């Protein structure tokens, strides 16, 4: 009888213990999910490769070569000047939509505070994450490096940012912004800027862009510095006949990847007869991607102050979240 009572009591204890054990939530279920709201802010640095489709190529413009002072004689000078306009840009030079895609770019974040939009007792910090961006140009220009500058003010970027929290799951952010040129020459350098201001306290005239998910109703500003190859591709002038040290028969591939170059081939004639010279235009490789990282590849003239590509997001009044630069009107 005593044994039965002991077993019964033991069974009750086990049952209670089991019930208590089952009532404890597992670790994954207890991880809170936060949608960043008022009082949230984050600063991140990043590096990424933006792929362009189609790649960008500049055309040969005859008028740019009417007086090539690098030609060693009048014959070659006239030959260069006689080369007609030649189109290398995609779609025979017709206005073209250029697609841009950035995938899997990692970000490193600091100086962050995340406060849930509905339950302010839920807070966390952000350590990093990833970025995926897509964009399509307005299709009003040729697919050239010169046209790349004209895309500012008309190209819409959609960026999805996935966050890594310290203890919580942070809902992602989707930002839609307009591409702007960034030209801090002599300080941070050259690149692109993407910004949005969606505060409800702002007037309709002050608002631009959109932010959904975490940091909705806030502001964002991204500064993306381009690599040196992209910079010279955009700024490079027309090719000249200066000899390429690596090949005595070919004019130089000019700085960057967009401008066509001059190809020179000399033929040997009979003794006493001047050697013939054939001059042609050579298509370049094209700018197919842009590296966005730090500004070190731009050199001391353009970017003497070291800077990383970076993004900021903030939800709050202008005193704590300054208004970013609004996009300029599309280039005419």
C-alpha cells in the first residue's frame, strides 16, 4: 500500500515535471522579431559589384579626331580624320534601357539602435547584413559611359536590405530611390548617391523616395564610391595615336573601357618605296560592371580623404535624422 502511494506520488511529480517541461518555449520561438521604427538608426559600410546589361561602349565620333596632334605625319593625321562616325553602343546606338543588378553584397554595421515600431520594449542592435539592388534606366540615352552620367535623376533603384541583429530577428528594409551623381572632388571623391525622406511630419514637397519594412517613415542616404577603372572610363577623352609600349603596331587602349582606340598596321613595300600604313578603329572591351567600395582607386586628386561606401537609415525628427539631399531633376 505504501509502495502504491509512493508510485502514485512519483507519477504525479513526473506528470507535473513533464507538463512544466512542455510549457517552456524552445529557443527559436523565443527570438523576438523587430520592425525598426521611431528611435531606430544604423550606419553601415559596404562593398559591392554592380553588373550592367548591356555593357557600356562609347562611339567613335569623327569630329573628335579632325586634328590629331599625336599623328607623326600629315598622312596619318589625314587618315585618322577620315575615319567616319562608328557606333559601338548596344542596339546600334538607339536609346537603350540599361539594367543594373547588385546581389549578395555584404554590409558591416555600427552605431545602431533598433526599436520596434509597435512594442518599444523590444530593442536590439544591428551588426551587418546583405544588400540586393536592381535598377532600370529610363532608356532615353545610348548605352555609353557618357550616357551613364545622364541616367542620374531618372534611374530608379530598388534595394532590399536584410539585417543581422545581435539577439533579435530584424525585418528587412526595401528602399526605392532615384540615382544621383556624387561629385565630392577634392575630398571624398566620385560616385553615386541614393537617398529618400519619407517622414510623415514632412510636407509632400519635402518627401521623396520610399522606405518599406524596417525604418519605414524614416530617411536614408547611401554614398557609393566607384572604382578607378570606372572613373577613368567615364572621364576618358577620345583616343590618340600615342604608341602603346606593349605593342608597337597598336595605338593605346585609352584609359578605361569605353572609348574605342586607334589601330595602326604598317606594311613593308619594295626598297625605295614608302611603307604603307593602315589605320583602323578598335572596339574596346566595354564597361560591364562597377565596383562600389572605398575611394582609394580614385587617386589623391579626386579623393584625398579616405572614405568607404556607406549607408545610413534613421527614423525620427530632423534634429536626430538630418534631411538628405533631394534628387536633382532628370538631365535634359
